[in-house]
């Protein structure tokens, strides 16, 4: 199942303690002996007594986070190929990596410092989303939006819900669905009612997409498992049956379900909703739009959202003049990358999310895209940065300006190790915690594949990009092994 939108890590507030003293007051024991009375006072129970004699220190002073943004040093020493090879020799040979390939590059010079079978195409899992994000950045404006419309023919009492390719629409009562800033079904309802017209039925037009609703190599069991819904041009909260749960079971008929919810909101019979096409000459009755592309790409990468990846893939296809289908979107992605000078030799794509076990991508290509995004020679220079707080080192980030390399935003979409998204619970063990906050990477996880592709600041202050891919081992074995490789890169002073 695919691993699932770059933010600062908050500090832990110090807890206040107070000492509790229990006084046993006026506790008097009278002892009568030979006409004499002796009065004894019982001593208080102290905190030290309660805690086995340990002394309790005062609570530490509260600390507030103080984020600092500083560019990675332009003069930091570069790792030597020999030094890096020596450092990686043990972790890269781990049997838990199975069929393993990888590539590590100096982001400043663009030189490949280490590689292992990096030209070998293997199953990428969700690191394939790097290809999707890169192609989207190359052919679509960052503020690109898609629309969901409701139309009706003149004189008709039938509404037609026309899907434009936005899975982020929500029907949540407070308007806060799974996706941040997603459009609201309630806004469509309000606009329809504002027309003053009377409507009695709803038809759903799902014709914006063509071809099958699932790709070769997808497992239908993952619909109930919560990874994906059939890819249709309109759905609520990515087809989630529980809109606020990431891996909620999904709808098998997301477009019709959206039409039924619209009908119910308008007081119509949801059972009467059917599929159809908008009639020629139908006039717009209501319209809402998605969040801009850069927000949706962030959500796609941060949480490895498969449905978002497929719908954005179709936006790429439309921009490239291809069919808005699985095949058309995958081909448009590769065509776009080829036109930008990337070598896609050996790549086989059946989707844009990496869910297909039939996909094949070489580590070389993933690493090259990340190196270009980081502004290596041949591209506009991007300064890699590091963010720190008073309690924990935060992620290496990018600070691309308006004129920077068009792929530079890709670096900011990546999850932070031990901090955000699909990396929130990685790099948390003593062995790999050294990389926590210093690595940003796209995850990839299927039952037969695990991968990490991103960048890290090494111990000398040098930015290294990497793509690491493991096949033929279960994730519970391969993911820790991959994290160990990245932790070694972070800990490397290999100059």
C-alpha cells in the first residue's frame, strides 16, 4: 500500500510541577505509663519519601521555539567519492535491502558521488510521484485550479453535476474536509438555491476522464483498504467514506455518491441520481474551484495521496494535449520530462501515483530530478537551507526565488524526517535519529517495494540529493534499512 502534503517542528511545553506536602496535624498519641503522659507528633511524609529517597528537581524554565533560516554553506567541503563509498559500504550491503539500487549526488556540483545499479529500472512505489510533481511544475502554472460545475438546460428541471477533475470537494457540515481549502458542496447548494428555480433530479457527468478507472497493477482490495477510489472526475474527499480519516475505506462509485449527496442536500431523492452527460447548450447554475496547484502538490507529496496524483496527472495530460486517462497522463508526464532534458530510458509508467506494481523507474532519474530542483549546474541556482529551533533541528529546506529553477518548489513539497507527513514516524530510533529534521524525502511503500528519494545536509554542511530503492523485501525490513543509509549520509563527514 502506498505511503502517505513542510512545516516547522514545535517545541514541547515544559510542565509545571508543584510540591505537595501532607501535614498530619495535631496527631497525638497518648501513652500512659506510671501516671505520666508522653505526646508524640508524627513527622510529615516528604516527596523524597514518596519517591524512594530521590530528590525532585524544579521544573525547567519554559522554552519558546525560535526558528532560524540560514543558507547551507556554499563553501562546505564536498564528500569524496572514496569517503562516501567507505561510509556506505556496510549499510548499503544490508540483506534487508533486497534488490537495491541507489544514487547520491552533490547538489552543488551535480557530481554523482555514489551509485549502485542506478540505471536499473525497478518498482518505484510512491516515489513515482516525483515524476508527476516535476511534470506538473513544468507545464502548469502554480495557481492552476480545476472546477466542479452544475449546469441545466433552459427550461429543464434536471441538474447536471459536471466533474472537472477535483477530488477535494467536501460535504462536511463545517466545510472542513480531508483536504485543506477544498471547495464545499454547500457552496454549490447555496448557488443553486439562489437562482430561485425549481429542480427535481440530478445527473452526474463524469465524462471529463476517459478509459478505465483503475490502472494495471492496482489491487482492488485497496479500495476498502483506503489507498484509492476509482479515478473519476468528481468525488468527495478523495472518495473517503470517513472524510477525516486518511486511510478510510473508499467509495466504489465516488462520482455517483457525490451526485447523491448533492440531491439529498437539495431535498431530492438520492436513489434517483444517475450517470449522464450535460446537454448541449446547458447553462451554468453553480461553480466551485479547487485550491491552487501548489497547495494540491504539497498535499499529494506530503501524505502520498494517490487519488490527487492521478487527477493531477490528468491535468498534465490536458495541458499536453493527451487523453485524460491513465495511459494518456503517464505518457504526457514522460513526454514533458523528456522535453525538459531528462533521460527516461527504461521507465515504464502505468499511472501517476506509483501504486502499480508494473511501474519501473531507475534511481538515476529520480535523483537527477531532485538535483536539478536543487539548482545544480545547468539550472538556476537554488540555495538549500536549514531550519533550526531551540529544541530540535528542523528540516533542510529550499529558498528559491521567483526566478529560480521551475522545479525548485519540489524540494518544499517533501516530508520532513521525524516531523511531517509520511516521514513523521521515520528516523525516530536511536540508530537513525541523527537524520531527524535534516532529511526531506518522498517515501514509497508497497508490499514488494520501499523507496526514499530526497535530500539531506551532511555533517560538513553539504547538501546531498539521493534516490534509494529496494525491491523484493517486506517494508518492515527494507524501510529501516533505507533509513540507515540516509542516517549515514547525514552523519557523514566524508570530505
